[in-house]
């Protein structure tokens, strides 16, 4: 699977947007926490659509838990997953040294 530069930055933009939406519950104290009941499953679903495979499923589950627990919305799960996918995981592939 080839990842284009456009899709990489599209996922970054969407991740930042979704993290911002998740943090909106801090704007209205107490009432905003009830919005997490709706946002948590939506965020988990979006995470599994943006990142396929086991990593996406695991990130979706973690995102659901992070969004449903009041006060944890400050954690930017979409951004963390983007960093994992495109920076840390990508760097690991590039550092493989062939010794023959």
C-alpha cells in the first residue's frame, strides 16, 4: 500500500480537527461532558476508518475510552495516532540495516 503525501497531511488535518471537536466539551462545564456520550462512539468509528487494521481498531477502542471518561478529552488521540503511523512507525521501517 502506497501512502501519498496528500493523504498523510489530510489525515493530520482531520486528526487535528477531530481532536479539537473532542476538546469542545471543556467549553461548557458539566453540560459539555454529556456531549461525550455522543462523541465517544463517533470518534472511535472515525479512528477505525482513518487507520485500518489492528492498530486502527486498538486506537478506536482507546479513543472511545478516552472520550467517554470526563476530563480526559485533553489527550489528542487522533494526533498521537498520526504521529505513531507516519513518524514513529515510518522511522522504524527506515532504520532496518541489511547486514550481509
